[in-house]
C-alpha cells in the first residue's frame, strides 16, 4: 500500500474538521455502497447536524461558533479539546489561535496532535453496499464486492441506497466505512468524514510532465523504459503506477500491490472515470492490475525474474500531509516498516532493479543497506542494480578462469 503520507500525492481539498470526541469509536458494520452520490438534502443547522459516532459534518460558520465557545473554557481544558480536534492537522493551528485567542493552547495542541494521530487505532470495518440509481450492473457489482469482503471483515452487507446520504447509511448501519460503487468507479467514505476516490493524485501532473519531455525522479531511479514490467509493491493512490504505466506503454505491464481491502476496492474498481478531458488518465489507471495482499507474501508467490523493476514507496515515519485522501490512507495504511525479507523477495522477482523511496532526512535506506542514487528536495531513492551485480559476478568468474 502506498503508505500514508506520500510527498507527491497531494490532494488540496481539506476534510471537515471534527468535533472533539474523547470516546474512542468502536468498530461496527462496514458499509459498501453502490452508485453515484445521492442528491444533496436540506442544509444542516447546528442543532440538527448529522452525526456519526458523535462527529458532525461542520460548516465553516459552525466551526467558528464552536471555537468561539471553546475560548470561554479554561486553558487546560481548551488545550486538551483542541488536541483532540486537530487529529494531526498542525496546519490548522493558526486558525485556532485566531479564533480562540490562546496561542499557547493551540500551539500545544498542534504539537501533541501528530503523536495522538500516530497512536490512533486503525479502522476495523465491515461492509454494506448501497445503490440509488437502480442500475442492475451497479447493484450486481456492489453485491459481489460485499461477498468478497466478508473474508476480510466481521460483516459485509449490501444495502439499498433508498435516497439516504452516506452519513445516514453509516449511522443507520452503525458502520465505520461505506463503499460507493457507481458509474465513475468506487468511492470509500469513513465515519470521520474522510473520502477517497481513485484519481491519480499528483501522478497526473507527473505523467503530463513526462509526456511533455520532462524528467521524473522515480522513472530515472527505476531506469524505466518502454515495454518494461513494473511492480509497485505499495500501491496507495496509484500515483507512481500511473506514471510507470505511461512510460512502459501498451507493450509493458504495471502491477500494484495493495494490502488494505478497502483501498483495494477503490483502486481496483472499474470503470475508472476521473474527469480528465482526453481520457488518458482513465486509460492508464484502468490498465493497472491491482493485486490484494501483503507485499512480502505476494512477492513470495511470484516467479523468479518475472518483473523488470520492483518498487517500494513505504510510509514516511512521521506525517507530512494532512488533506483529503491522505486521511483515508492514514486510517487504513499498514504502517509496519519495510522488511529485509520483502527486499530479498523483490531481488528474486526483479530482473533489473529494486528501488526503495525514502523521505529526505530519513534513515530507511541506511537501515536496509541500500545505496542512495537519487536525492531530491523531499525524496531520495535507494537502488539495487541487479544487472550491474550480475555483470560484476560474471567478470569475476572470467578473471578467475583466466588466472587458472
């Protein structure tokens, strides 16, 4: 899975700011939904805002009203409640300082929030699928998805949309997540308000740049060329896989491994319709084969030398992004560090290179014993060049034979 806070996969739209909730949310039924979003209902009032596990969807004015009310509380209580509200969103500290008027409390909350977010438990979900467009194809896909997900969750259900909003579906079914299967693919909505839909993220910008003759650090580090077989062991939003699919072209092959069943349902959902004007992004994303599983296990089942390049973009050890789809990736990501066994399996599967990305200033490449070959402002890449290693071994053998 593309680990949660990738540098290049930015989503500029911030998620709603939740009401502080000091009671941990308990796992309940997961909901899968089918189809296109239901028509918007009447505007919510502060008193009647829809809630899921005590977390309302707030308008900006309502957020301002609540923050002003919080400013009347004592500094200690204010800091604690703000810390709960930030959930790792350090970029909101300025807003809280402005409204609450307590710089020390907001700063303390911002400092404490990343640690609280890192300690937050992952979602435990069971699925329900719902539809509103009554298209038989979508209902069938949604029902099939629910059946597939029963293997991974306590309960997986299909429910009719019946005109309900996603918040109402979550509430009625006591669910932590809802999957919406529709004409544009599959969307996941979590009970904290975060949403994720396949769109390629910054991979779209990178792909357009490469198609115009520009360079891309990942492409260079991997030595990608037309006709290659590229295996992305940490799929995420398919940003890297999208760029790779463009470079390897129709004669090549791109496979992405996703460990989260929820994220896999989104990234493997078809058709893909991102809204790009020429359809190129949709074509490339639709060509990627997304495989569900933990990457070490998936690699273990692959034949020797079955890919030209195996690529890892593991989660950065500390959060670096805070908006949009990254909230979903954080909640669902498998945060375990990359293992030596995974790298060993990648060496066996790859014909040419194994490449690992790390954040600038990180220590993952050194921990794994990899040579740093590309360094940028935010990222650096470690590369195992298997062709060079094989050539060196072959040269050594020839030298020994000549000496004898």
